C-alpha cells in the first residue's frame, strides 16, 4: 500500500534578524537523533494541509500558523 507524507518548512527571524529554520531531532530510526524537518505520514481520509498542521503540532508544539503548499512530489 502506498504511503503519503508531508514535511513542513517553517522560517523565522531571531532578534538579530537572522533567518532561522525550525528543525526537529528524530526520535526513531531511520536516522535517529539526526536533524530533520517536522513531518510525517498522512492519515487515511486526511487532507494534506490538516496532516501538515497535525504533524507540526505533534512534533514541535507549534500551532495556529499560516501554511502554504508549495510543491507536491
């Protein structure tokens, strides 16, 4: 059965106006303890935007943010 995933790229600025990207440290294999973009699998009957928002909140605690789908691969 095919699996569909989403990843989120969240940009921000720090107090010195340097551009930052939000990363998580993976808790599971593959690549356990490596840095990664927040994301994960899309649930059945879930659209991509809701999956992205759910994964972002589950992995980072970030919610109520504007998101925009840029690409689908």
